[in-house]
């Protein structure tokens, strides 16, 4: 039998826990132009299922002929890629539209516009965007803009502004943006984008341990309640770990024999090793030495840390420590728990530090 767990990043899992409500709410927006779910922000740390949820809802939308899906990542070509995609679709739909290097011909009227490029300013981008969106509306198309790995960049801000203008013209559109919580928060705090505060926020960080345990019970036959509890508890509610631990446990059992305690331990060890390789290694590659010192200083605390204490341990001022804390939040490595207190955002970060950082420190 094929392994029902999915451990490839960005691929929609076969088993997708804890997202039913989010998917149903987003689906309800397909037929309701006044739905509050027409603008949604998918927030979570690495490996929490943001991209998978984004992929899942866009695949559902694609099954309805009236929805056109524009999926983009954040880079210097974002605006150019969007315009190119929309132009291609308009050409397919309307042979009255002729686009060449200098002109766009729409409704038999020549409009001279600059060819889109990565450095396109908002007036140029907005003009192209409005014309193409109007043409798609004439053809009865609705458009979902799905933006992954969102950052607070000029290109993203200009896309959000363009979306708001078209939305105010009663176009049938949706905007789905997935990213780290701090990155989306920074974007929302831009003065010209306050409309994003009215967006529906989906936090993808944590799964229910009882639901994880019940799912393992259905798939990993003959396991005792204590063994299932151990497997579920080891996931820390982290979606990627749920997939990893389930994958390695199923790979050994393959739906036949009861797993021994040793095999369960081995499955957890293998899952954590892949977690460290695919999540922690990548995240830690991006940080400075001082940011790493902040994380190391947090190891002295069992559950959560006070930035003032971290400052004392590293002989920093509180303002300096707060600056490092803000950058670590933006990277998705720590999270605010209560006012003035932070905790590791990724599971088993303290163990990762012990195994792979302190040995070379």
C-alpha cells in the first residue's frame, strides 16, 4: 500500500488535518462577492502547512470554470509575471485584443502603455492591471491572486494597492497571501494597506493532538493507546512533524504488524532528523551570530523567555535585544507568547541547538 503521509514540502498532503473549517469558509467565498473571506492571510511558521492550504484551495477553485488562478511567489518579477499571465489569458479569450511590445488594443481602441518590467511603478502597473481585469470581467471570469512566501516589499505593496482599487470597482476577485506572521504583520501595518486588517486571518501553526492521535489510530493498526499517545505527543502539534512521524512509522509497519516501542522511537528519531535538515538548517543559515546568541540564551528558560533577561545574559541593552528578537520573529524562529515573553516557534529548537550548534560554538 502507498504511504498515506506526505513529507515533500509544498505538496498538498493526502491527510490534511485541522483545516476543514478554513477550506469551507474559503469555498463559501467563491459564490459570495461580499464574503469576508475574499481576502485571507495564511499565517504560520515554516512547515505549518501554509503553502499546502494555499495549493488546496486554489485547486478547488480551478475546478470551477469561472475562476482564473494567478499563483506567484515574491521576487523582483512579481508584477511582470502577473501582467504576463493576465495578458496571455486575455489573448486566449478575446481575439480583438492584440498585445505587442508597445501597444495594447482593447475594444478596437489603441492605448499606448509601457511594457511591464520588474521595476514598473504603480501607475504603469495599475493601468495594465485595470485594463486586463476589466477585460476578464467582460468574459465572465473571476480571479484569485494567490501569493506565497509574502514579504513586505514594494512589489507586494503595489499589488495589494492595485487589488484594493479593483475590488472597490466591484470586480469578482480574491486575494490569498501566505507568509510568516511577522512578515504579514509588517505588511498590514503599512499606512496605505490598512484594509488588510479587515482580512480574514488563518493561523496554521498547530494541530490538535487528539485529532493527530485518532488519525494515527486509524492508519497504524494494532498500536496501544500509550504508543499512539507517544507518537502524537512527539509531533508537538506541528503539521510537518505529523506527516514525518506518520510516514516513518507507516513505512516500517506498512499496515501489517504492530510497531514495537523501539520502532516507534526510531520513527521519531528519523522524523526529527529530517525536520532539522529541511526546516532548522535552512532557517539557521539566514541568521547572524548575534541572533544565534539570542536563541542560545533562551535555552536557560524552560518554556518562555523575557527579552530583558536575554539582554542581561548577553550583556546587551534591552533595546538591542529587542531588535534581535524582532528579526527572529520575522524569520519565524521565535514567537510572542504574552507581552514581553517569547518562545521558540519551531519544535525541538533547543535540541537542535544542543546537537548542531553548541558542538561548534
